[in-house]
């Protein structure tokens, strides 16, 4: 894969251009965008910058952080607090994300979604109200390990870190998650599965494979 350097501002602009070309605001659809990356790659940071850029262009945007759809602690931590296999395949509630976000945004869907379901910090339901999204609203789903789960994204962006960079930028308390990301790289190959890949080994100097 050939990557070329790009600034953060240029990346945000280019991604917004790609999304606008994907689904015009009056197209009657809800473009669903994945911003996939380990916590060390800060996918939420890119999601927030991209949301701001799209809103400046007059587009409605709905962020859906994947962290709002984690399973309760009793299920996530069934095999202990540091089980990498459970983190890989059992923390994210795929069914809830399909039910509350993706299914309502299918063609002919209601557009009525739940932006989050569970707060992993308090270990309680968020009780957020449902939101009916206007046609053309861009939905940004950000978080780790999103690809390879059959989520119907219209565009997927993977934030790539080399194993060394990932280990270096992952806090000591979260080093136990590294085997999960190694498994993800081997089984899903997210840099190949995603339409766009952004390398962030040096966060000051991103590079990507876009046009």
C-alpha cells in the first residue's frame, strides 16, 4: 500500500469531500462512516474534527462512539479484567449496535436511532433519548475493532499504527489489550478491509492512501 503525507487539516478536508461525494445532502440516505482505530490512535479525535468540518459545510452529523455500545461489566469481564480474547470479540455489543443504529438507517428505515446505550464507566444504561435523523445526516461511528463484523458502512477509514507505535502509545494499564489488536491485524487485516487507511505512527505527520 502506497501512502502519502497529509496534514491533519488536509485529511479532514479530504475526508469531508469524500463523504459529500458519497451521499449528497438531499440524497435521502444516511451515510454511515467508520473511523476505526485503537484508542492510542484516537479515532474520536478525528471523528470530532470531521464532524466540525461537515457542520461548517451545512451537513447534519451524528456521532456514535462505539464505547456507548459496550456490554455490561458482568458480561465484558466474565473472564477477568484483562482477557484479550474477551476484549477482541465480546466487549462490543454488535447486536445492539445493529438494532439501535444500523437497522433504522437501512433503505426505507425510520432514521430513528439511539446514539448510545450503556455507560461503561458507571456500568449503567445511559437512558439517552432516541433521535430521528434528517435524511442526509452523516453518521460517524468511531472506536476500535469495528471492521470484520458485517456492519454496513458506506465508507470505512482505518487509523493504522505499527505494532511498535501501538505498544509505545498504549498506556501501561492497557498493555494487556495489545494481543487483541495483533489478532485483529492478522485475522481482519483492517488496512486492507478499509477503503481508506491513515498511518499515525507519528501523530504529527499522518499519511494516507487517498487520492
